[in-house]
C-alpha cells in the first residue's frame, strides 16, 4: 500500500461557529485514515497496526482525545435504486471514551483524486460529541454549512463509553469511488458553543441567532400567538457585553445587541419580553413541546457566579415546557432551530465562561 504522509498539519484559525448547528474547530489532532478499495480495506494511523475490514464491520483506532483508549468506526452502505450503485449512507462511531466529551469529530470521504461529497453538498461532516445529547451535525471544516443528515443512536456520559451514528439523508458518495475515510478528533477553544436539546418539529429550514463575541443573552422577546395552539411568528434574543454585566454602572438591564430569529418573511413585531434583570444572564431556555414552538421562557443566573438559577415563566403563559439548559459554568449565547411560517424548533447554544 502506498505510504501516506501524516506529518504535521497546519494550524487552523480559531473561529466562532455561527449555527444552524454550530461547532468551533481548532488544531487538527491525530488523524485516522480508513483506506478502502471496492470494500473497506485498510486503516492507517499513528500508533496503530493496519488490518483489513469490510463495509458494515468496525475498525478500532485511536484519536487525539482517546487518551490511550480507542474508538470504533463503522461505515455503512446501501444500494440506491435511483442511481443503481451502492453509496455511503451512514457512519457509526462507537466505544467513544469519556475523554472525548465536548470534542469535535470531522469525517471526510476521499477518492484517489480528491474529496467526495457525502450528502450532495459537503465532503466533510462535523459533529461535536456530547454523549447522549449529541444531536448536531454540520457541513464543512468550519461547520458553517447545513448537512443533509442527522445524528442517531447517541449515547454516553462522563462515566461510560458512548456512540453516535451519522445518517446521511441524501447519500452521494459511491462506495466504489471511496479510497479513504478520514476521521479527526479536534479540540474546541475560544468561542466554543455547545448546543443543548432542541424542541419542536421538523418543518421549515435550519436557522440560528447568536450574540457577538463576549456577549451573553440577557432577555428574549416574542410576538404573541393568535391562538393557544399556534406557533410563534417571531423571536428575538437580546445580548449584553459581559463587561456591562459586571460593571458598577450596570444597575439596569443593558442591551448591547439584538438578534432576530425570524429570518423568514414574517414581519410580526415582538410584544412580549422576558428579562434576566441587572447583573444576571441566561443559562438556558424552557420550550413548549410539540410539532412547533408555542412558547419560550428564559432561565437565568447571577453573572459570573452562576448562583441563584431561576426559570422565568413562559412568556405567553403556557404551562408545559421541556428544558434546553446550559451545563454548569456555561452561559446562553445564542439559539438554533428551524423556521418556516413560524418558529418550528428551538434549542439553546451555550458557551463556557472561559471562552467568552
């Protein structure tokens, strides 16, 4: 088999991931390369012995985040009637150790002549692994593109091994053309945003609204529904600089920027406000369950201590909600979800305080 150069990789600039799904990438770590012929053939990586495998069978390998342990990568293919060929339809990553929690995984398919599209648009799929809550997949090395696929079978926590499967909705890479699959584990640094659970339905298109760097969400606004079961026609987040939150002059709720989550063609003006108040910031959202979003409440805490966590009432007086909460030590810095004629789905984006 020809030699593969796994020399030093170039450093990537630190970025803030602006999401429909959002992931921050930094320096490429150890790379696993699965080499395939007509079927999966060989795996080459630092500190691992090459061996053979087939599609549908797993390959054990190490990554930067595995800390002496390993993960198992299993490509999946199916016959696609419309094209008359077998295509890569999914990739499972299992036996993920807890040391890989909150790390970024990227997966790329290569032919002998270059990168192959996985979903018709992207040659790279990017996932941030958060154990059983893993639900984000984006396209491109910067994670800024929508990916036509989803995460299934996510599991794992700080005390157990985990897994997830990338299911490709519009598979486009013919297995006969795939020479290598490249799996990378990467650290997240400045501006890291971790998405929590989202609630609502699958209608509309993917959208996001985020605070600028060094700002956190301090209040939310929405337009009242026309009836009890309607979805929200518009939704806004209001953001404040963290320096304003800790300033002795900040005895009122200071808003430094405002970001709309209604980029669809609805022009409803928000008329309901839920604010954290002075020297406090958001640490999550309470969201009505169902096939769309009918109401939202902001969850707040004292900044920067994180003490006195309280969930505000849902703005439009609903009583049922599901939690989309930031982990301790993280703050609400944006939202992501889906919009169409209204707000179809919503989830919280959170950033660790050390990255603000």
